[in-house]
């Protein structure tokens, strides 16, 4: 079926289904929602995709928080002319 679709020879049904599951997980779908779409009978594999997507989101959120804190520190330093390590204390 995949071959008749005109996709590259390296594509497989398994790979396409996994890509779809990862796509849904990265957009906040639950394991049960993904399994209902993909046809997985067990949530074990689908939960792995959701955990990995959650790890990526948490890493992005952590980086965003650090960058926002650094920007706030730099702004506070510009306003006071002194180095400020905790801008909320200003």
C-alpha cells in the first residue's frame, strides 16, 4: 500500500504510523486519543511517544524560563545601572 502511494522506498507503514503518533503527541494528544487513531491495542508504545513529547516540552519550557530571567536581569541592570541577580527584588 505504501509503495502504491508514490512515497519514497524508505517509507514503511510502521514508520508512517509512528510519525503520525509522534506528531499527535507533540501537539498534546493523550495516549488514548493517539491509540484510537493509530489502532494500537496496547498503550505501552503510544505512552512512550507521549513521554518523549512531554520531555521535549519541558526542556523547551526550562530554556524559555532561563532566557526570560536573563532578559529581565539585563533590563533591570539597564534601568538601575547596577548588576541585579534577582530583578523581582528591584
